[in-house]
């Protein structure tokens, strides 16, 4: 599953989408439309959703800030070969 922004006319909507295989084709299905991007952003609901979902992730590194532009780098630790 992933999040995407879908344009419809002049508006943009935030959606949760899943990919699945049907034979040799990949088919996308919209699981949920969360709302209009302008309204979600104005109310701060995107950050609230990200914080809520982060509770269920053991591997996510989450950096939340009041600033709209955050410069951060993350490095994923992968187990190496046994030496």
C-alpha cells in the first residue's frame, strides 16, 4: 500500500492505494480517499495521520518538525554477511 495525490479538476485528494496482481497485470485499488489536500494541510491532519501510523512501524525513522522544509538523511542498517 502507498499514499498518492490524485488530481480531480482543480482539487487534489490524498488516497491510500494498494497494488495487486491479476494474472500478469498489476491492478491498483483505492482503499480510501482521506480528503482534500488543501483541507488536510490547513488543519495539520497529515502530520497527525503520520504520527498515528508511525506507532505501528518498528523500522521507520520519523522526523517531525513545525517547519515545512526539513533537511534530513536516514541510513538503513542492513545486516551484513556473517564473517
